[in-house]
C-alpha cells in the first residue's frame, strides 16, 4: 500500500487507513501520508512512462493499490494546443486539458476510480455520493463496471441530461428537494447509518487524491516541464488544491524542475464563496447558490480555505465570473478550439480572461486551462445559437441563394 496513514491537517495526528475523512479529535480533514524518501528512490520518469495509459501509471503516488484488472480506467486525457483561442485572448501559448475524454466525460472519473478501489478493499457493496451531476455519472458508471450497487443524491432540479446519464447505468437516483448542500448534509448523516461507500464523505481522503493526477499528467505531457499558469474551476476547492499538490509532488520527486505553476481559480458569480473570501481577506462563509454553472454550485465548499491557501502559496488568484459571460465563453471555446465544454468550462475560461485583464497572465506565459466536463451535459446556455437555415430539397435553389450559379 503506497500510503501508510491518514494525517489530520489541523492537529497532525495520524490515523489508520480506514473509511474516515475527518479527525475524531478536532474534525480536521485527513490526508494520506507517503514515504517520500522511498518514493524518490523508486519513482522515475521511466517507471511512470512504462505504466498503463491511465491514472494507474501513478499508482505508487496514490493511497490505494492499483486494481488487478482496471476497468474503465480514466486519465492520460489529451493535452492539446489551442492557438486560435490563445490569439483571441492575446496570450502566446495555451493548452487545453480535455478531461471530457474520460469514460463519463468529466474529471470525476479520476476521483471515483481511486475511491472505488478503497471501497473494494473495505468490502463495501454500494458506492454512493451527493452530486451536482458529474460525480453521479462517474459513480453510477464505476459501480456498473465493477458489479456494485450505486445510490446517488442530486438536487431535484438538476439538468435532466445529467440525471438521465446517471440512471442509464442502473443507479438509484434520489432527487432531493433542495440544493447540493442539502444533498451533502443528507449523505453525511446517512454515512453513519448505512454500510455504503460514500465517495465524497467517508472515502473523501482517498477520493480527493485522484485529482492530483491532472498535475502529474500535465507535467509529463509537456515533456516533464511545468507550465507557468494553470486555470481551474472551483466548486468544493479540492480539484484546484489537489492539482497544485500534484505539481508540488513531481517537483519533490525530482521529476521536474522549477516552481509550481500559478493557479488561477474561477467561480460563477452566483456561487462564489471562495473568490469573495479571498478578495475580502476573510474566511469562507456559506452562500445560497444561484448559478447557471450547476456543477460548481456548492455554497459551503469543504476545501474552500485550502483553495485560498493554494492561491496564495502559488502566487495565483481566484476570480468570480459574471453569469451572463458563461454562455459566451462556452461559445468562444467551441468556435476557436473546437471544444464544447460544459458551463464549468465557461467559468474557467472567464477566470482566465479576468486574469489576463488584470495583468496576472501575460503573452509570454505557457498556460493550461482545464476543461473538466462536456458541453453536451449542459447545453442550455448556448441553445439559442441553434438557428438552422430551412431549405427545400433542391440543390439548384440552394446554389442560387448562395450566389454560386
């Protein structure tokens, strides 16, 4: 087992590798502990490159053993240049990390794969979660692939595309009359009563580590070099912080040289508790979400303070993006890069645009923007663009209208 214990972020007490995510002494979050001296001796560029084309190439750096027979293995998603979008933004080099290429078309497949490996180790027969949609898809698909039961708790008014894309895998979908935060509270309560693997509750310490593989992959795909800036969406704050952690770990292992990239975070204006707290120099306080970006609509982010610490330690920032900019940003990404990202991608691109406007990102920076989910899941903000030209089935008439004859 690569990890040896779980350590509290607050009191630093260590605990066994069990199904718990908080310290019983002070309720501080728990993180896995690794033997970094041993990892420096054994993990090399060559050992990683010889591994499978998935997150399991980084198994020695994850808190669970790699499955003997990985199914629907996520990761090693494309990192593609976006020169036309870079030109439109006025920067020199921009790459898109397309986690839309994962099995259920979002980065959540990474975290669920790790959590599920721990659930299987613990002998749990049901995977469960609270979700704004993408996590529900990933849990349902993972359970189907592994032969487990799945139970997901989502806001009842979630985008139907995401609910259908969960139910199709055979999961039980509980449509909760309330916000995501109500779903989250409910699953915390249920986690004490049911023998289920709640991936973002009891298994959260393992689950969250899956996100750091994005940092590993970006460094590897850039030829074992680090970008100057990485732009990521913020919901709970875990993705943003763990990506930075991943970069820090490849530096610590001597796999790359240089400082950790500046991390630019983005939240939608209708649910921006982390961006607001950072801007006002205070602690994160809960808000009631009112945003188009439902996948980011977490009013009480579990890792909000950690995200603020990440922004400060990397020299980055976190920006709130106006709601009426989300759809246009989705359109800009699609029209200049051929990538249809979900509302979260519209927010992320908005965060990059704000950082450029403030002089935090310049034309000499190598920038990576995370596209964490597929636009087919959230088409409403750009649905008005569908204005087909109705024609008769007459080629001559069309050629005439085009001035071609």
